[in-house]
């Protein structure tokens, strides 16, 4: 089935009508409510209520959720406008992997869903014919969400340091094209995606291999340079399939998938875990149950989508080499020799699709807080058979996704930084990055921050209550009886 976006004679007319409907829905729901967080300045510098780092789908959902609580958020993203997140940059799938019906960052508003956006432009027939959402069309939808939700995104802004202060504020150091700067915020939300607390997982066999001969599947690699080359892809997950297919479509002479397992996983256990109970109850589970569930999903692994796998296998110049883990890689002339239990293979280029790791050392902006963040390795020790390094390295998060101190008092203000990206999964379930539950996660985050603000400002709110003097009665609504009063017989 084609993944090309359909066209209509005048899609803008349908979109304009949808935007009117959305505006009316917001009006009827009273959204956004009036602002209620007291403004604050420190040494003449304004203090922002919330800064969200990352303008992708998680950052947009967080900002909209906060707006629906009457809280202003500023979103910072280092990318140029319209290229936040991976969709139009490093992602290489033809379509999203999620079912088209999932609502994503719509925040409970039917008129803000992808389906409403799509049908408004292309009609219900096109929706019925659509298999899965084209990747670049999803990016177009997110651009529209940003616009109609009036999210305050400041592009070209890199956060270079996050420093909580003893007074509860967080100082952010910034770098823009105009130079260095800083700002103060009461709360900071880290919404930086799948590799938000680290970077690509790089196998040990890459040590010493010239960087020009290999790439990680998440790198902004120019696949046109692979034309005519012998390429190996390490891995068999979704990104491995996307990389292999892209290399083949860009003219690679051949592609081998080097797959450690003797068979590909067939069942997406993560998909089977999604129920309302998990969405709302995972955070309250005992530690052992949280760990057991997430470790099981990690161990069984998520299979690549059927469409992505067929996209690769329909090419005659591809091989699926199962039971073929990489043991060593050596540069040889202008190419590589890759050694496996099935023999040695010669390639011109290697792509590793080996996932991501939490590695604070790769993210210098976390240098102030990384030594103080409590991780699950310090909270829970699973049975040896259930060891999982990704889970062990994950941060322990509070009910509003806030970081926790490893040693109480060692980093005052650390809990004012919230982790709304993939490493939150062990603490909260898959609420902080994946499309299915991103709105639920954003609502939990926003409600938690609203609660924190109200407690922190309670004396001000109580003073406002005492000063509140808008009368309900003007005194002319009744006539007082005169005394002595007689009771009618």
C-alpha cells in the first residue's frame, strides 16, 4: 500500500474548519484556564514557571498539558524550526510503527488528533485506505500541533548546563547563534527523546575502527554515500531494518544483516502490555513487579514491524545472517573485515543498530546533577537472572517524573528537574515518549507540577483568598424586617 500522502483540491479549507472546531472545543472546555502561578523575579531577572528542554512530541505534549493547568511553559530546542525530534532528520522508516488510530499528543481533544487533521485535508475515504502514518506526514502534523496550540518554542537554543539552586530555582546556561546566556526557572522538564540521558550504545568491537567506516543507525549519516558499497548492518530491530532498507534504496551493492539471535522475535510484548491499568498504576506497583515487567519486555525484545522487514527482504541483494554475532571488526585497506562464528566477511561500511544507553558523561549539560541522581541500581537489586543494565541505570523518579537525590540534601532543588523522556519507563511505564500514552504522561506531569506550585505558593494563595473581595450580593437584593416584628395570626 502506498505511503504517499493523498491530495485534495483544497486541503486548507478543511483544515481551517478543523481549527475553528478546535477553538470552539477549547472555549467550551474553558481551556486554557486563567494564569494563577504568582510571577516572580530574582535580582531583577524574571523567573520562568517551567522550561521544557526538547520541542519534539513529548515536549509539545508537556507544554500543552501545562497550559491546560494554567501554567506557562517555554520550550527550548537546538534544532531549526520544524525539524525537532528525529522524524525529518535521522529517522528512516517509511511509516510510523504505531497503529494509525493512536491519538498521540492530542491531550484529550478530538480535533487535535492526527486523524482529525488528516481527514480534514484528505477525507474519510483516504483515512480508511491509509495503512500506517507516513513518517514525514507525522512531522507535518506535529508542526501543525505546535502552531494551533500556540506552544512557545524557541529554536536554535542549546542548554549547556542545568544547575539547581538551594532556593528551589534552576539556572539554565544557554547557547544560541547570538552567543551565551542564561535563565532561571522554577521547574525544568527534560523531554529529549530516546537517548535523552545518554547516547547510542556503541559495541566494544568498534574500538579502534576508523570513524569513517562505520555509523550508528541514529547518526545523521548520508546514505547516498553508500551507493555501490558492501554494507553490513548489526542488529535486527526496527532501526536496523530502516537502515538496511535505506542503504539498499540508495544503491548499496549489497547489505548483510548480522543478527545475534538464531530467529527474529515474532511478538511485540510491549504492545500487549498497554492497558489503562498499566497507564495509571505502574508507578504504584512494588519495585519487584515494575522490574519484572520491564525486564521481560526488554528480554523478549520488540520485533521489527512486518512492513519494515518486507521493505528489506524484497531486495535481491540482501542477506539475513542469523546466529551471526559480531566478534571482532578490523580495518583492512579502505574497508572492514567482520569476524563472526559463521566466518569472516568483507565490507566497505558498517552500520550498528544497537540501541541507546544512559551515559551522563555524554551529556555535559547534566554535569551538575548527574552525580546526585538516584538510580534503580541503588534502589532495587533483582535476582541475578533478571539483571538488566538499562533498568539498573534508569533514574528513580517521583510521582511527577521528578529526579530524586541519591543522598538527601546533597543537591537541593534536584527534584525541580523532571525526566519526561524514555528513561522514565521503569518508574512510570511507557508514558514519556511513545505515541500511545504520551498524553496520559503529559497530564500526569502537568498535574504534578501544578500541585508542587500550589504547595510552594500556599501562603500567597491564602493571602489572595483573604484579599479577594468580589461581591456576590450588592445589598439591594432584600429588605430587612423591622423590630419588634409581629407574627401574622
